[in-house]
C-alpha cells in the first residue's frame, strides 16, 4: 500500500497563508485518506461475532448464587485456590503465613511452594508449616512431576509433614531443564506416576 499526501495545497503552505502554525496534523489527514481510499477492513475473526450478544446476560439475582463447594473433604466458600508460590526463602514464612490467614478468612484453599528445598535439607521447614494458621482450609503440598521418581515415600512425606490434604505436582519441564539444578530427565516419568498412584492413599483429580 502506497500512501500519498492528500491533494490540494500542503498543510504547511496553508498554515502560512492563514498566519497560523500547524492547525492540523497532516498525518491525521492521511489516516482518514487511508480509511476512505484503501481496503482496511480486517478479515480476522475473534469468533465472538457469532455469539448472541445477550446470551451471557444474567437473568437471576446474584444473591441466589451459592459459590460454596467441597474440595478434598473441606468446605470452600469460593472455588478458588491460592496457587503454589513460595517456601524455603527468607521471606517465605511471612508470605505463607499471611496467605494461610487470608485463605482462612476468605474460605478458599492454598498450596505451598515447591517443597524440594525442605525435603532435601536446603531450607528449614518452618515456612511450609502453615496448618496452624488455617485448620479448616484445604491445604496442598507441592512438588514437581519429575519428583515422583524419588518414590512414594518422598511424595507422602511432602504431604504429611505439613498436614496437607493432598499435593499439586507441577509440570514445568522446560523451566526445570533451563534452571540451574533443575530436573533434566523426563524419560518414563508418566509410567512412574502411574506406578506411584497405584493404591496411593489420596484420591486423584486432574
Ligand atoms: C514467584 C513465583 C514462584 C512460584 N513458585 C512456584 C512453586 O514453587 N511451585 C509451583 O508449582 N508453581 C510456582 N509458581 C507458579 C504459580 O503457582 C502459577 O502457576 C503461575 O504463576 C501461573 O499462574 P497465574 O496464571 O495464575 O499467574 C510460581 C510463580 C511465581 C510467580
């Protein structure tokens, strides 16, 4: 697409004649010219134009909605979980304590960050021990999928040490492969997971 200056005298000549300085921005004229004279309509589709605009419009009172549910045998006021973030760092104890207190107050669930440092003696367990701040919350332990190779006892230890109701296994092979000291070997990992889950004393959810 080749854009040419709009016909007629140039804006700067006109400005001088009218004794003004730049009353209009020439590029704004070009924008209008482009829209008038070129095919600028996008053919890309978001798919949303095929939906009836009012299909999602509520026809009920929000007071009628019960957002509470049960998760891992515990009551949640909202089906929301604070995802695994930290553990084992200098500030982790304060952060996890505050998250646990917030989870209790809001009636939501919480997971601790990767327990690898704790299980390998590279960090004190204190920052993961948040059960005392929220007896009623669904609390989840956290390790990587690659850690299932370390055996059932390793995984169970992560759960039981912090009195969790279950465990989240994070699936981040690229990050692990790139980070120093990360897990590099994923051969046969899904088979190891299947083996570990055979008779695992916690129910499985996907
Ligand atoms: C600072 C930080 C630390 C994290 N640490 C962990 C972790 O230890 N274990 C884990 O499973 N995910 C960890 N995550 C990933 C988060 O739990 C979450 O999956 C990710 O931030 C994407 O979630 P979002 O789309 O809700 O932001 C971490 C994320 C951040 C930003």
